[in-house]
C-alpha cells in the first residue's frame, strides 16, 4: 500500500502513466482514502492541464531548440569533438598556458 510520501513522490509519474499497474492501483487507492494527497494530486493534474493547454498555441521561440540541445547535449553531435577530455586540457595547462 502506498503511503503519503510515496504517493506524493510518484504523482508526476502517476499522471503520465509511467508506473506499473500494481503501483498505479496502490496510489489510486491511497488517493481515494487520503484527502490531503488527493488535494495535491488534483493540483498537479490541473497544473499539468493548464500548462499543456497554454503551450499548444505558442510557437517555440527561434533558437530555443538549439539552446536546449546545447544544454542537454545532442547525442548525434558531440559538443567536445572527438576528445571527451578536450575541455579539461585547458584546465590542466594552467593560467599561463604551460
């Protein structure tokens, strides 16, 4: 049986249907029995819906995708070239380049 901590920790995964059937049933049962957790669930579900609706009509600003790929890395385009330690070479050289 899910407790409050587990339920609250798994709310996003529950809303996204990313949990096993057994875990989903346990959390659903807990939400039916616990008004505090149900209130948190209701808030998360409504927030997710509002964000989804607001983002549907907005176009992605120019350059945003490139910035996201730069932040998270694009597996098809290595950002450090062929040498995964290239970024540390400058650190190893010291401030005078030696």
